[in-house]
């Protein structure tokens, strides 16, 4: 085994020359130094993976931990680490087996393909209502507040049993927690506020259960594997944040990519139902909104892709770079909505693969075709340089997307 050959560790590439492409440095690294030394903002050094096969190998390797308290973070974001025991409770994305296995087993039954498909009629109604409101208001419209954000927010609120009237509060806290420039005091206020909100909701549902997932977890698991209020609040917070933020940005950024390419817009407009799923998978691969990758920490010395990674070192798996790997995908930098299904890693891989991925697929498969059927001439209302990109957030997308039609 050998060490990587770059003379000095470098920070994670973050500069984009195109709003739909990852930083160009990833191409160079993938070709010449696919396991490269990485400099973290905390002064420590670790590793960056950019090849598809190496990313999948890392994420499936139980010799690496998902505990973020042990990891260096690739960008300056202080808000994504669980700090107190109450904050950590239920946060399965930052846990390893067997602790992670317990939570995952409890939740998987609620997010099966079959169960998520039963939500499609309700998603269709929500989408239709918001499209009708867009049509009534007339062009131009900012797609983010008019459609991309409210559709998944309402869906996840109904699924969990969270009052949609509280969306202004939880969307604000979520935005704070995902910002890169947030200071510690502001992040702490948002973390505490969101956790207290979810805790109060759990207490209320213990007293008066409803048909939402939080109530189901309280009533169905009470006999076989009871969850504490802190665990339920942590699970609820995770599902609420991930359930609206990620899909909202995929809807907005996906729409931006489609309206920026007339041939892609026409392909989505003409797509038959069986083709829509393929188009959605391609958008997930092509855009990869988890823009700074996933972190893992070596539990022991590990030889990976010809490099010795020492115990305690942090490794970053770049999902964006892996999803543009020509070793895995033909013409990876092309948006091809007819591409055959691929092993993209937009939802991660291994035991931590995104729990809500089937819900996200249902929402996108319903929302995007409906949007273009209702507005077949949909197009940007501002020049590309005036579309504000979320390169200042942990989840990539657009802050606003002014569109017009007719």
C-alpha cells in the first residue's frame, strides 16, 4: 500500500463554473488521484474519494463509522453535529450498528415502496392545487415558494402528523441549520428551537394520537420496543428536515435544468409514465444535491483503493464526483433522460442509504411531469447569472427560480 502522491492536502473543491455541474477539480482528481489528501477547516487532514466504485466501497464498509462527533467536516458548517445526548437521540444518520440497526428496523416498514406508492394520489392532489394557484397568479412566478418548497413540506407534514401551519417556523430553523456561514450561537438557537418543537409535538401525540407516523411510532412500538420522547423527537426532527428540504431542492434545481435545455423540457413533457421514473433517476444522478459528500471515520487502519487510511482519519465520499464517473456512466456529463437505470449514489449507499428515497421518487415522478403538462412553455424569467444558487448551503439547489410561460 502507498500514500497518495499530491504534495500537500488541499481543501474540498467547492467552486462551480456551471450551476448543474460539480466543481471541475473533481474530474482531475478522479483521473489522477482518486483517493487524495484533504485539508479540513479544523486544521486536520483526511481523505477524499471521487471514483464511483471507491465511494460505494467506503459506504458499505463497516470498518468506517458514521459518528459525526468523531469526524472532521469538509466545510465550515457548525450546525450539523449532534452535541448533547438529547440532540443525539434518534439521530440514526450519525450512528453505527447495532444502535443504528435498531432505529432503521423500526422505521423501514413505514417507507417501503408499496407504502410510499399509496401516497401518490394525495401527492397528485397537492401538486394540482399548487399548479392551479400558480396559474391563477399568472407569470412570472418564483417556483421555490410557489411549488418546490410547499409540495414536499405539506406531504411530509401530513405523513408525520406535523401541523403545516407551523411551516414558517420549521423551514426557518432548517434553513439556519443548513447554512455554511451561520455562527455557533445562531445554530444553537435553531437546534434547540427545532428539538423543543418536536418534543412538545411528541408529548401532545402521546396524549392524543392521530393518524401520523409519529403517533404510529408511539402506539405501535410501545409494547415491542418503546421509544423515549427524546428519541421520537430526534427521529421526527430528522424526517421533517430531510423530508422537505432535499426534495424541494431537487424539484427546483431539476426544473431549472429542464427549462435550461429545450430538448430536456420537451422530453419531460412527452414522457410516458414508464419513462418518467427513468428521467427522475437521471436528474438525481446528474444534479446530486448533497454537494459536499458524506463523511466517515476509520475505526481501524484500512487499505482502500491502494491507500492506507489510518484509524481516526476522516474520509469524505464525494457523491457528486462519483455520479459523474465515466468509469461507471457513459457520457456522465450529459443529462440524458432516457438513460438506462444506473447505480447512482445520490441517495448514498449501504446501511445509511436514504430512508425516504422512495417518497422523494414519488414526489418527483408526480410533480415534474404535472408541472410541464400544465405549463408546456415554462422558461426562465431572468438571465442565468441572476438565479441565486445554494452554494452557501449544505444541500445544493436554488434560493429562487423566477419562471414565466405563455
